[in-house]
């Protein structure tokens, strides 16, 4: 198993993260438990800042908060001089409660509500990314009512099918996102947006998918988008000055994954941009990228306690943990692969193949198929790595399971940044109508 960030095996043979022994974390905070490595998060933020903001002129890095968002995460991102991408009123509210500067927030989403748009206009977010004609009209009307000028980008579907799981491809023509470039819809959208008096069109946005390893996909994206911006300038005389390339940079989850270096990603974008702009005699626009998974993915580890063990001779050995698809739905949704280690016996030799299953009442609640571990015992601690992105943020209360807590570890200190839910939390929004309340019989 590959270790990430500050993960080490200590002298006791325990997995240690951020100077904290995971066996002690399990004892103190219980399991399942999400563990976030603060040093690793900050290091990746700094790699992005160094490679793009310092390495290229007129560039901005914006964290895609849907990957993992809490008040503490907002503070880390702002301290590391990155902007924030939000896709809902809830994410925007979280950012504002963390005192994140609204002018550095970019608001996405394919079906923003009237209330969400009003909220974004009121607080003065830096950019609103328009996804469709309905939203364009609604946003202009709301801005006019409020006597505001709103800075916008138009989301373009460039027609690139990145090599990733079909559920996380977004750049192909058949997508719920954006204005399609190849059929003229993008031209229609831009022409209309230029006519709206309360919309200031700053540029374009494109996002071709997630968990992408092939840098040529990003090179192709730059080439297509610069050509379109240059063609638009010729066609309309309007100069678009910003190009948001979205995110999608892949990370290591399991053997076979080969992510590129962030510096190579930046160099690919830089060279492609210079060549495309020179070819089209077009001034280089401001470049914005939106990494999410690649900032927090490998910084997260989920810690479980092993419970029941079921062996089917000659078939498979099932090892159940006290979590599952409720705290990590990605294997069920995307057939996502993960690696794991026995956190309390990390230096022991792997001798048997087992399959890790969750406790949800679903046959599909499998976290890892056929992984080699030391002989497993009930009560052992299992650490699943690279769970920082789209685990906590996609977690649920399925089977009325309580969501795990989240701790942020750094230099031997562990701080709770999300409290573990309790059974009473599950009922906090339940309401029992009077007509359904049990009738208490009077005592004789």
C-alpha cells in the first residue's frame, strides 16, 4: 500500500498520520472516523500555487469545495491564497460563515435556484458561471431588480470525452452541463449574454471530467477553448479575457493509478496556451483552474473497526467494518478502487486475500474486493486511504447510520472539525403529527 503525506508506520507498528497514532485516535474519537492530514493539504495547495500562480502569468487557483467542505477547510484554503468554487447555497453559506472573502468565490451549478442566485448577488461573489438559457434570463432579471452588475462566465461543453468513468465525464456533447459548442448553442448563448444589460461576460468555463491522468486531455481542452474565444472575437468583436479550465486532475487511489505531477500539469497548460494564442493571434486570457479531489483526496483516511468475519471455503472471505457505503458511496457508484492497511498491525506481512464489506443492508455495500492483509481478527482497525474527496461530502444516513466525525491532524495534534453524529441527531428534523402520537391510557 502506498503511504501519502505524513503517513508513517511507527515503532509500535501502528499507522501514524500527522504525528498522531491512529490506534489512539480510534480510542479517543471512535470509529468510523475520517482523518484529514492538514500538512498534506497545505503542501498540495502550495504546489498548485507555485506551479500555476507563480509559474504562469495572470493565473488563479480555485478549490472545488464539493470535494470536501467544512468551516476549517475554508480557513485553510483562504490562508493558502486559493479561491473557492461552490455549487449550492449550502456551500456558499458555509464559506461565508467561515468569513471567506466572497469576491474570491465562484458559484457553479446547473440548476441554481432563485434564492441561491439572490444570495450570490447580495454577498457579491466574484463570478457566477451560467449553465443554461433559463438561468441566464433569471440572473439578469434578478440583477436588474437589485440594480447590480454581475460578473459571469458561460459554461461551454467542448465535446471532449476524457478517459474516466462515464458518470464523471462532463465535457462530452451529451452532458447535462453547459452550452454545446459544436451545434451552435454556445454562439447563441454568448450573443444573448452580450445583450443583457446587467450581465458582464468576463469569459468562458469548461470542465471535461474528473480523475483524469492523461495530460493530453487538458492540452486539447486549451486548444479548443482558445480557438473558440478567438473565433468569437472575430465574429462579435467582443474580447473574452478569462478562461476557467475547471478541474479533473487525477490522484492515486490504488495500484495502476499513475497521476502526473502538478508541475507537469501546469507546464502542459502553459505550453498549450502559448501555442494556441500564438496560432490564433489572440491575447492570452487569465487562466483559472479548479482542483478539488487532487487537493484533499490523498490527505484523507477513513478508520474502521473490523467486526464480523465470514469465510466461504474456496470462494471468498468477507471482512465487515463498522461503516460502508453510507460513509463512502464511491465503490458502489463508480466501482472506485481503494487500498487499505491494518492500522494496528501495519508492519505485519499480508498473508490472506479478503474482501472488505460494509454494514449496510445492501449486497452492493462492498468497499474493497480481494485485498491482501495480515490474518484479520475482529477488533482490528482498518485504515482505507485516499478518502479525503467525495466521502464525507457524499455520506448519508442510509439505514439510519450516524455520519462519522472528522478530525484534522497536524504535528501530533488532533482537532475535531466535524462532530460525530449521535442517534438523537438522526431525529432532529423528524416531526410526529398529533394524530399519530400514541394514546396514553389513564390509570384506573
